[in-house]
């Protein structure tokens, strides 16, 4: 499910972009292994198999994740990005980590490889809500209660009272999300034969990677755009200038960018003609009416 027209306007009017770009990444996301996955016979859980694994890339993560709304879209995302890292309780395994007590190791929770589809849908809705609330707050307006209801730890008695209070609640909610795992910073040469080193980060779980992407979107740090035509997130080929529209490949193929440019030109011409007509009708200074 892409952003609606109203949601797209809210994000585009925020300063979360260069041009129409919703920015998300502080630096490239390092690849990580992704196990094979399938739905269980009841269609309620995603079952992961580490015997078969591929490698995730760093394109479209936030876009893919915010589209999740049912078992089909959850499975599509899981096939590309891997598990959330949920334990048997249906929440991040990091809520109960392993620890040492009096010299003995106390076993905590660990990723179960059996993740409820409902949990995927719930976290996807929260991710989408955090992005939209962040867009509103960057515009200096309250986050909508329709979005706050999807933020799991937001106190209902505090949200919606003031922009300052909403910003405090959003900061707490996103910080809580980011504290659900570990982020590892990497530097080196993926290809030792080239002269180009890279600075990358690797998240301890998919859920944490999504959280970093959300934080990047709200703080305008780098690279994913919202298409001005269809409202979908997409990876732009180059940095856009502020105030310029941005279009995905599909909308460009449909010539949506050309259509919008023609409409914008016609609107400017009409506005120019209207202003010109008003000037001709305006009385000269000192004229007695």
C-alpha cells in the first residue's frame, strides 16, 4: 500500500527531503544473509529455513516494509529481507537477552524462526505511522491521532496536545525502537582490487534496520524518494534539487512527469495572465474614484 495523496503532500511539504525526496539512509546498508521463508499451512506465521540463504541488498527497504498489510505482502518482504528477529513471544528477542548472573550464563530469548504475520503487519503500520508523524512534526503541526494509534508505546493521554509534546513522544517511540538491537559500523573495501572504500552499517536485525531507515527519513540524512506521481517510495538515481518533483521509473515510463510539467506550466501561465489583467484594471495612484 503506497502513500495516499494526502499523506504524500504531508511528507513532501516537510523538510525531510531534497526536492521531493524522502531521505532515509545515513550510509549504505551492508548486505546480510537472508534465509528461505514460507507461510505455514494456516497462513498465520512465516517459517524461516536457514539451510537455504541468499543475501539482502540495501535498496527499497523502507518502501517494501511500509507496504506490508497481509500475509502475501509480509511474505514478499521476508523473502527479500529476512526475519524480524522475533522470539516465541512475538516481540524482538532482544527484550530478554542472554546474561551472566553470579558467573553463570542465564539464557534469554532468541529468534524463533516462526514469526506471526500479525506482528509483521503491526510493525509495518507503526513504521508508516512514525514516518508520517515525523513529516507532520517537521511541518510544525500535530501528528494525527489516526497515526498515533499505531505507535505501540505512545501514551494516549500525551499525544495530540502540542507539537512539542508530540515531538517528545515521537523521540521516545523511535528511540525505543532503535534500542531493540545492536548496530555495527563497518569500513573497508568490498572489492580489494578497486580504489573505492565504503562506510557501511549493519543492523543486528531487520526490525532495527527499519528503525534506522525511519530515523534517517525524519532527519533527512540520505537517499529514498517519494514519487510525485504515484506516491510510492523509490531509490532515486541522483540527488534532486530542492523544490523539484521526483518520479519513479514506472511513472516516467507512463510520462506522468511530462503530464505534471505541462499542467504546472499551464497553471503558471493562467496565474501570470490573471495578475497581468489585475494590473491593467488597477487605478493609477492618485486617481479619484
